[in-house]
C-alpha cells in the first residue's frame, strides 16, 4: 500500500496554511507520500478556507482534504474562541477515528500530526497504533512556555492574573504573569483547563515539529531539547523544520496576485542599504483603527526610517512599505504601495524577516506575541527583557526574586 501521513490542523485559516506548508515540505523530501488533511469547522468566523483548499487540491494532487461532519456544541456562554475550538475538536474525536480507519484501508499511515488545539486526537492515534506528533507553527518560544505550563500550575495556587509576579520559564525572557495568553489567566476558567490538558500531552508525543530554525531561537530550542521545560516528565525529540514560508497569496483576495506582491517587497528591500529598514509586524490578527494607524504613521514619519509593514485596518488589510524620510515612497498617509502577506502569523513574519535580512521591532498586539518569535530571545540574552518588565510593572530586584519558576536558562 501507499505510504501516508495525516495532518490535523485546527479550523482557522492560519493553522490550515501552516499545515499545508508542512505537507509541501514532506512531499519535497518524499514525493511518493500521500498527505491527508482533516478539516473541521467551528461556530464562529475563522476565515474562509474554501477557496484556499480548492486551489491546493487542484494544484497538488498528493495533498487530499477530508471534511469531517460538523459537530453540535452544547450551549455555552464562553467568551473565548479558543474554548469553543477545543470543544469542537474534542467532540470530533469519533469522527477522526472513523476517518483514520478509512484512510488506513488504502494507505499505510505513518503518523498523525496535530496542532496544539487538536491534542485530544492523540488518544485516538494511540488507540489505533499510529504515532502521534505535535506541530508548533508559532516557534520555539511559545512551545517552551506551554511545555512549562503544567509546572507553573503545580507550583502556584492563584490565577495568573492575580499572581502579580514574573514567571521564570526556561528558554524565554521573564514574563509578567498577567501577560500570559488571555485564556490561561483565570485558573477557574474552562479555557485554562483546556490549555493545561493540551500542555500535558507533550510528553506522550512521538516528536515535536517546530516551524523555526535553531539559529533563530537557539536558546529556546536548546532549553526545550534538554528537557528543562518538562522537569518531571519525558521530553520528546524536537525537530526544527522551519522556516515554512508560503510563497503564494491567497486566491480571490485583492493585492496578492499569487505572490507578485511579495516579489515587489523583496525587490524594494534589495535596493535599500543594509540594516536600514524597520519592519512593522502585527500578525494575522493585527486590527487597528484609523486613529491608531495615524499614530503609527506619525511615529514612522518622525523616525525618518525606511519601513515595511502589514496591517489589517478597519476590517480590511492595509499594507504599507516605504521610506518615511523620502518622498520616493510616500506611504505614510496610508497609501498602499506594496503588499506583504503574513500567512503564518507574527512568528513567521519574523522568520521571513530573517531570510531577507531585516532588523525587527515588534509591538505585541496579543499577549502571546510577547513570547513567540525569535527576537525576544536575543533581547533576553542581554538582560533587556527583565528591565523592560521592571519598567512596565514598576518593580525591581525584589520582584524578580519573588518570581515563579527557576531562572531561565
């Protein structure tokens, strides 16, 4: 029988694109492989995936999509999309089992690869004697945090929002407890329990696949690989396979033209002096009002620096690139000159920057952005990360001494 691998992303478009790029990479190394991707849906707008799926299916026959039936959720008053996603994927386990059995009739399935939200399916893979792997599309920093999350839970009794301290997590800069991702701030919230349960599945995995490369996040990768983030359990093998960079814009979206916009950005960058471009990285959830964009523009104008950025403005995506100190690229007023699509989120934007040689300064539009990506690792090595936390919180040495966890390695 043919050999196959099954990929199981959570429903949002960014997670799907990441898994497809992983599938493409696998096919590059083993063209005879058959890649099967399981598709679920959630009861909220997670981005239209149909045009993208149709395009991939038409152009890459070795990638096959399997649409699972929609599950019915019990009534809930939760405010967290993440909790709804966990519930949908947990209730989909019987459907995943049925689909894996169906695929196994015609293929030898060598593994099930899940993202963080789909970890409940690892129990199905174990039942069917299929190796289960985790895939982290966000990089090694956030992976180290959730590796260590069960330890934080076991060594604290208060909710993170009430701890008022620094978390010393191996491999990443100290993190104010209140700056952890919103769904895990309240210990009594169901979303906290969902994240904790998923974090506890890491030691059961056959391996962890990360969309990064070691030289970008050397500290986090080394610390996690040495088992320091899971002090009382097994750490699976870690495989850095990044950067996964999507080279085509999404179909039927303005401004992409199948990667032509990206080529324009790279061409423009090649004409600039080395180290002269500031990259504005807001990720796939970066939504700003006109007023906020105006303030960003004023700051860029006053800096006099060349810049490149991508942002969603007023519900639509507005991409800007140019030189604040030159009339050659008058983008400050909001005029779109070039586009750069960040298909894999803020962490991947950083990885894309490392490829083309940009220095980056990041504004964390979501709390998890404080701990994902690679540049924060470099900052922490100089001790700047702690000083930034001190300034934000008004604390000092005594506050650091009272933090949760051992010193970050």
